[in-house]
């Protein structure tokens, strides 16, 4: 998996650290709306490419997956652009503001033969299974 990231917040720092601990994924590029911020963020993480034009990053043939960790209000539009560019999408929480937008992204992903999913980890934690088990009795 060759990933391009959207966003420069702490959650992206953690994602990049996690990716760097694997053998099967790599961060190919970072994106920020500011050229200076994109450059500084790429240098901070040792990423060779950076973009401040989203369309240019989405057209990069070396990237197959986009990690969306921008402000929540941009998740839907940026995810949609990535899907239409035939990129898989990992979308931070919240996925989209509305169910309608969520369903549209799933349908677009299906039509474009790509994957989209939310970057949610809590469902894999032991306490989640425990809560789920206890809720069965309610």
C-alpha cells in the first residue's frame, strides 16, 4: 500500500509512525493547502514528495491509497475526489456528516472498484468486545 496523506495534525503523525513500523505500506507523499507547511511536514517525517495541490497528489501514479485526516468538513469532498481518481481511501472519524454522503461514497467506491473505510480502531479493542457482550443482555 502506497499512501498519500491529507492533513498535518497529530493523528497523521501517529499514522505515519504506524506505517513506518510495517513492511507492506509506505508514505509516498503528504498534502497540505500551504506549500510551506507541506514541505516542512514532509521533511519532519522523511517523506520525499509533498503537494499543496490536491489534484496533483491524486494524479500521482505511485499512490494507491489516500488517508484523509483533514478538518471534518472536508472529509466528504476530499474522499469523493480521491475515489473518482481511482484511489482507495482511509477516512478519519467522523466519516461523513450525513448518511446520504456516506452511502454516496460507498456507491462511488463500488463503481470505481476501490475501497473506502473509516479509520476506527476502538472496535478492535478488548473493552469493545466486553461492552458488546454486556449489551446483548439489555
